[in-house]
C-alpha cells in the first residue's frame, strides 16, 4: 500500500480494517503491511472519533479479532459509550448518531448488531433489535420489512433491504439464521 486511492484519502476505519485483514490472511507474508497499518493505528486511535452507528458497529466487530491490542479497549469503550447515546431514546433501534434520534437505517442497525454480538455486549438489546426488524415481514418476495405497529411513533416509512436473506445472515449468529 503506497498511498490512498487518488481523490478519496484514507478513511478512519481503513487502517484497522487493513490491519485485521492482513493479520488474518498471513502475518508472515504481510508483515510489512501489518507494520504500516499498526503505525497508523498507534498514531491515531486515541483521537479517533466515530459517531455513526455503522462505523461504531464495525469497529466493535474489528476489536474482537485481536483482544490483546492496546487500541482495542480504548476503541471498544468509546464505541459502547456512543452507542449508548444512539440507542437511549429508541426502544429497539439505534439512531444514526447522537443528536439524530429520528434518523435510522435498517442496514446500519445490522452492522451495530454484528459488532455487539462479536464483543458479546448487550444481548438483550440485540434481541430487541432483531425482533423489531424481522417480526413483521409483509412479503418476503418483495424483500420488504414493514415497521411494527408498536414502533409506529418512530417510523415514517418501510425499510427496504437489498435482500432479506443477506441482512438476516449478517445480523444473526450462524446458529440463528432463519
């Protein structure tokens, strides 16, 4: 990796993702790339601010691979604090970010679910989220997940996932996939 892709730069999660992927693929063959990612992480993790739900979920997911890393506890604690704010006023969902209580996306909530499950945090909250998203499927052939009537005050439109099975398999543990 010589430089970020022209015109886009390096996203804040990219070094963490690269580090995890490189280590999982081949720590010996990719030792130089791993060292580069580690240097970037060490320089930046203390000042990293992630406030959106999907990024928080993905960071939690990435922290579970190598729990002995120095950045892991710092990142996991920060993500959990922010998710507490994102979920404090909604009964089942996580809003997009603190201060945006009416903004939520089904897809990003799946990312939150995946992260929380990876670090084995808030299993009751994950269960409420999954029940809310998948309890009332009006027409599986249309891939439409309709809002639950009990949550009507928080929803103004239907969620339209790309594929129901893809989202379910992402958000559920393998033993729980319908």
